C-alpha cells in the first residue's frame, strides 16, 4: 500500500511511495499525511 505521486521536477513522471517510506510510525490513515492535489516545492 502507498501513495501515487506525480513528480513535477521530472516532467510529470509518476511514481509510488510505499507507506513504510512515508513514516517510521504506524500510519492509520494515509489521507492525514498526504492530500490529493497538494503540491510541495
């Protein structure tokens, strides 16, 4: 399980980030960590 992302610095290439790479702690809800449409610089 994980999150699919679009990497703007690589011309929109898509990739998947596994839950274990998002946090070292137990994740109950991925939606609390990441949000659809949010852009990070």
